[in-house]
C-alpha cells in the first residue's frame, strides 16, 4: 500500500480506517499462508489527522507494527519535521524537541520492520541515510526490495528540513543495487517507489513511468505512491501498481517464482478496496485507535466556529489566505499545496477538521516588502495558482507587511520573497485559520 498519511480513522464512510485495513490485509495473507509479504511505498505518516499528528505519528507506526508490515520506504512526508525526527520515529526513542514533545511515548519502540531508501543521501558525506534494500524470504523463496523516493522531495519541505539531504536519480539508485541482489542469487526484484504517475486506459505518465523505463530489466514489480492515484499496468516489462491513498485501497500483487532459477514467471495485480461490508474490524487495532481518539478528543472535538457555505478546495485556499492576512499582515499569499482537505461541511467546525486543512502546521512568516516586489510575486507565477488576500490596490512604491508560509517563501520560483526584510514567525497556518474562525464566531 502507499500514502496512508496517518488515517487511523475511516477517511470515508464505510471505507478505510486502520482496523478495517488491518482486517483486509490479514484476510489476504491467510489466503496465501506463509507466502505473503506486506509492504508500503512511503508517506505512511505526515500531513496526518490530529489523532496521529498530535502524538508525532507514533500511533500510525504502532498500527503498521500490529499489521505486521515486512518492509517500507520513506516518502517526502516522512521528512516533514526533519530527518532526525524521521529516524527517531523509525528507530525509537522519546521525542525531546519540537512542539508537544510531552505527547511522545517515553518507551517509543519505533518500527518493527526495516525502512529502505536507496536514493536518499546525506548532502555533505553522500552516505545513505537508510539501507538501500531488504531481502524477504517466504516458503524458501527470496524477494529483493529496493526503496526510492521522489526526486522532488525538497520542494515540499521547509528549508531547514531539506538542506541536509539529497535525493538522487531514482533509476540510477535502483540500477546500482540490482547487480548486488543478483549476485546474492535473487532474481525476484521489487522496487518500493514513493514516486507516482496518472493512468488513462492502458497508458500512464509521470515521474515513476519515466524512471521505470530506465530501470534494469531485472526489476519485476514497481509499487508506486505519492500521486494518490490508481495504477495497474505494465511499463517496459515491469508491473506497476499504486493504490490511491489514506488506506481506502491496497494492492494485491501475485508473483509466481521458479524455485530452481528464482525467476519471476508470472505477475499480476488487483486493486482492492478496504470496505467495511462483510468484514469485522481487527479488534486490537480498533482498541488502539479508540484509545488515541479518546486522548485527543478534548482538543480535536472542540468547536472553534461555524461556516454557512461549503467551500471547495479553491474556497479553502482563499479562506486560508484571508485568515493569514487577518492574522499577520496587509497582504497574504497561499499556495494550493498548503491546504490538504478538499472542503468543509457547512455548520459547526471543529479543531480536528481545521487540522486536516493545515496538517503540516507550517510557520507563517511575516515580512515587509515593497509594493513592486509584492506585484513581482504575481508576475513569477507563470501559470502556477496562488491564493491571495489584500492584493487589490497595492502601490508599487508602498511598503506592505506580507504573510507567506515557510515553504512558499523558500520556493525557487518566487524569488521576490527573498527581497523581504524584518522577517519574523507570526505563528502557524493552523493557528491563523483557527484564530479566523474563533474571531468570526465571536
């Protein structure tokens, strides 16, 4: 599976949720006893609902431990709070820095299965951050897994979280380790790639399609992610699959291996929904989720305001810009990727619902800019959408206070932000949105 993003509770009615996902995976494993390997292609955590994020996504890793995952790779969101926090979450140990460190489990054990990453290296030393591959054996058959992450990862990260790492070419990283696996006698090779594409009919286009075409022909299967799309096709002889996102689906991949040669003789996949009908939720996972839900309820269930009309994703982007302007500035800019939720329902709005809009909790920077530089931001869009507030009537010769989130402010496209001065952190995008609703309610 891929891109779970901490959705411990069902993200849709009668679909998904850790307890049902675990039940589906267990049922699938029972259909092929001692011949099933359970894997993921990254973004299992990060941009998560408050039930997971509030506890530093430890609940989600604990749930994957209970689901008996065998191996996984890191996505861009595993780096949302920096590499050190990513490694702590995987390897164990209580968090001692950052917000809400007190909600981290003092006995946090980390992931009970290996994480692999063949194209994530330390910038200065060039050393791999995690092992590049893992070999899993079932019923006397060995399968090699190589992990890779989208090369675009840095553009989704705050500057302080991207500066320590490089994400090298995906196919080059895979091709570096295929020969080593084959020298070990392993011919069944699967790439766990947090990199995706979009499929139409029997064809698909996107980063992972281009990279798969350049991978060694010895690669048999590519488990993709990142784009939250459906993939089930063959690319340059390689079976490629992706199972949407949030635990609403998973891939059932069947490979037939010649025991004598180790070669893959046949391969196919089925995209399976994690429906609630006809299957009971896993009781242990249900208790885990209920326990965290009860702990976070006083915060998450708090009603912070009301909304009369249901905004779509564009409406939410505009609302976020208005909120950040009211929170910190004369003018505000928000990029669409800064809002995660597709909309809000009319009526009372809870803290948990707003958390889904700004699950990153990115810092909102306040800076002073000349009007000409504010207008230059709009000129640098080159077709990229931005939500703005307070832009009407900007005088090129005037001086304005501008609000912009940390990722957008560091974007290579919008260099006009570099000319701002008197920078300070006003708070987070979530704080701005909550304050807007509370002010409206008051």
